[in-house]
C-alpha cells in the first residue's frame, strides 16, 4: 500500500513538472512574439506629418482627431483628419529602378555608423557631400528626384529615432516571418486539438479606409 502511494506521488510530481516545463516553453514563445510585435508597433506608431519637421509618435487616434508627440521635444499636439500622417514604415526612397523602403536606408546608416548618430554634419554639408553620403547607403538612389533637402530629412529622422531608442528597422515582412516561425514552434509544442492557427492580416486584406498611407521620398517625374 505504501509502495503504491509512493508511486502515485512520483507520477504526480512528474506530471506537474511536465506542465511546468510546458508553461515555461510557452512563456519563451510569448516573449519572442512580444518582441516581434513591439518592433512592428514602433515602426507603425512613428509618423511623418506633412508640413511639420521631424518625426512624431502616435499617442491616441480618433475618427477625426489624433494626438501626436514630437520625438524632438516631447510636446503633444492635435492632428486633424485633414493632416497627412504617414507611418515611416510606409515611406520609401526613389531609386533608379523603383523604390527602396526607408527602413533599409536606416539599417544601412546604422551599420555604417555602428548604431550611433550620423557622423556627417548634414545641416552644414553641401549638396555634393550629402549625395556622396547617400551613395554609400543606397548607391542606386535617384539623383534627379531625391534632393539634398530630402537626404537631410532622412538623416534627421534617423538621428531622432536613435536618440529615442528606436534602433530596430526590420522590414515588416521579415518580422512577420519571424512571428510565423514562433507560431509554428507553439503549434508543435501544444496538442493539435487545442491550437487554432492565427490568421495574419495584410494591407491588401484590410478595409480600404484602414489601408496604410504610402509616401515616397523625392520629387515625382514630370510628364
């Protein structure tokens, strides 16, 4: 009788420990998903506002009014429906053969500057100096449509992001691929009966009035 009770205690312990390990694994998976989600939110929440210098963070959003906060001085101001707000996630730079997401340009700057602010004094640099710096980052950028003022704006944006601790410029598709990987890990760890595959929502499947606005750095060609 005592022997049987001892066996039951051991079996209960093993069962409890297995549950603990499962929870620990799920916590690790959750942490990975959370980090991926944070990167997506950060890029989506950082806005360029037409007619205003620098970048802003979206604080709250309503149907006709949003509250945005300047990354430069942390002042909060209202942004109305008539204001053009564009997430930097949806900003691109004109190239000779199309467009390149600004996130890739920021990543190139980060690698060149070892994660620090830009080394060039873009406020005092002349047009040739700005173009030379840009050519190191994006050799095929369109010299005709991307003006020196555009390059200054990009470098200023980058510096503001670095100062505010936003240093991950992963492209959305790379992040979502990582999130899918995490989901696959979780699916393997849990029993099939308890898992329902999550559906990723893309811009194409969003309602028209919620599709993200897109902006391209540079001037449009005439004609």
